[in-house]
C-alpha cells in the first residue's frame, strides 16, 4: 500500500508523469488529497520497525509535494530518529542489498536535517546497489538524492 503511494509521489515530485490537467483547480485538489493522506498517515504507527519505516518514508515523500508545515515535518523527523536504532538492528540481521528501506529513510532524513553523520551510512548502502537489485523506487531515490545539495 505505502510503496504504491510513494511511487506516485516520487513521480509527481520528479515530474515523471505528464500533467493532464494543469489547472489551478486540479493542482488544488491534488494538494488537498495529499494533505488528507498526510493527516491520516500521521495517526498510524507500525507494529514493526519495517512497518514504521514504510509509514515514515511515505510521509517524507508526500511532504515534498504537500504541506511544509514544520510541526508535522518535525514530528516525522523525531519519529524517524526514534526508529533508526531498531531499524538498523533489523537491517543488520538481513542483507543490506535486500532491505532498501534504511537508505531511503536516511536520504529523506538528510534532506530535511542536513545531519552529516547520516552520509557515510547512506553512501555505504547506495554503493551496494546494482541495476539488477534496484527497483523503480530505488531509481527514483537515486535521482532524488542527486538533486540534494550535499555540502560535506
């Protein structure tokens, strides 16, 4: 469910889908729908680190095209920092090339916080990816990552 929503949001964010109706009404409706989805997702909490990461990652992507309400953004950032230790433990028990949620979450967290301590982990995980193991979402993430101004 979340992955499909993220793919749609990435496509909107990266202008990959042609806009059929570029009217103010259509854009306003898109923004309202995005806002409602963000509000709903904020009430959800995953029962596992992976589920929580899925929700948070979806929120980060939607926040790129929706609201820039900093209290909502701060809530997502705080929840992400809270889940990172448990998510890292879950990843260490699996092959990093098979568990792509962590770098996705870290890229979006870095984009919002510019926390340079995240960069080595991001670079490590991204360096393990190959075209054979990458999904469409992974390709979208790399394209998004390349647009981030990294000053480190």
